[in-house]
C-alpha cells in the first residue's frame, strides 16, 4: 500500500488549518488504497497557529507538527516538512483552504500514469489582485530564468514522487526555491485542473518584500542568466557610449560652431553610472548569497517536533 505525505506550511492559519486537516481525513477515507500522514509546519506564526497544531496532533494519530524557531518562509517550511515525510508520494498544499484537498485524487491519478510531479492548474484563480500579479511575474521569471515549459503552470498545490523529494532534500544551501529544485530534478511534469476556492479567513502572508525575496532566491540560486544579461547590457552600453563619442567628435570637426551640450554629457554620465551601480548590485547579491551559504546558514531550524497521539491513546479517546 502506497503512503501519501501531506506537507502544509502554516502561517496565520489558526482559523483554517483544522478544516484543511479534516478535509484531508475525509478525502483519504474514500481513497482506501492509500495510507497517509499529515505534516503541519508552523513557520513561527504570530497568531495561535501553534496551539491549534498541538491540539490537532493530540487528537489525530496521523498528524505531526513541526515548529520552526523563526519565520523562514514558505519554501523553507516546505523543505522542513519534506524532510520529516516518509511517503512514497509527497503532496504539498496551502493552509488556507484555497487549494482543495478533496481533489487530491486528480493529482494522484496523474502520478499513477507515470509522471514524476503533478501541479494543480486553476482555470480561475481567486487570489487577490496583488497575489495574482506576483504569480504572473513569477511565471515569467521561472520560464525565462529556469527554463520552465510555457504550457506548464506551477502552483503551491502539487504532488511529487519520493525520488524527486529525496533529490530536492540534497540541496543544503540557505535559500531554497522549490520550483527550481523540482525543475532541476525532472522534466516529466504534468498539470491537472482543479478548483480554486476563495479565501474565507485572514489574508495572504506574502508582502512585496517577501515576493521580491522569493524571486531573488529563484534566479540567483538556480540561474546565471542575470549575470549574462548584465554582461550584455554592459557591452551594449559601452558600444553606445563609444559610438556617441565618435558622433560628437565628427560633429565638432564638421561644424566647429557646435557647442557641446553640458546636459547631454550629464545625462550620459548618469545613465552609465546608473547601469554600473545596478550591475554591481546584482553581482553583490550573488556574492552575498555565496557568503551566507559558505557560513552554513541553515535553510530552517526546527525548534520542536510535535509527535502525533499514539494509536492506542487515540482509540481510548474515541
């Protein structure tokens, strides 16, 4: 019998996570050909999420809780959950109920067809406009920087075979990016359409700074294309500057009365100095992340593992 591991990063989900766990239990009860476990990773949520996870673990023998020592972000929390998982297939989904656990059979059926990873695909996403904008930027970035196929939609709801998860866990650097790790492990990936629900409680934990941090993780950890773009822009700017200099000299030789413009010179200086600073900042970003990784900064730090209630104790309660 195959085992399914559900990994759920939790942040500000005290009001929703109980319902998500209950939906998984109800769904898996119908899928009797699988056994399963649920791993809830508290990403140092500031609300009562940890207390709710403790309560769930105390009443459900299939749920294990992980409490991180500080907020490491969704992707690091996923890595912590995957590290704890033992299933033949790992299913990752959100803690807010927008990703329908009741449709996990669609992902599992696609896995059984032979695919290594299956992503849920939404025909109509019900995230906020800000979150949808971030998703579109992330889509363009992963396609250009990481070579994601154009017709593949990547979301936070996906299923992956054990060998893919094990390969992802070999990544020990400080800035994990799950999509990049998946694309590095396999190209045998499929989509399956599922329903996307409206958020009923709370709001997204993603801010502009967190989204930018996520994008930087993606293209600095798994692609050198930004450096190549910087080289191209530098070469192009140098050529344009040289050609502009030639133009000024020829113009002055042809018509000595031409007065060289102070404003045009300042504009050129500001443009090229700005480009230089941008490129230096980009290179510095790479070097800084290399420095942090060399100092063995952890992806995440587990403060506590909350063990599930034992089967015999659960039996006496019920």
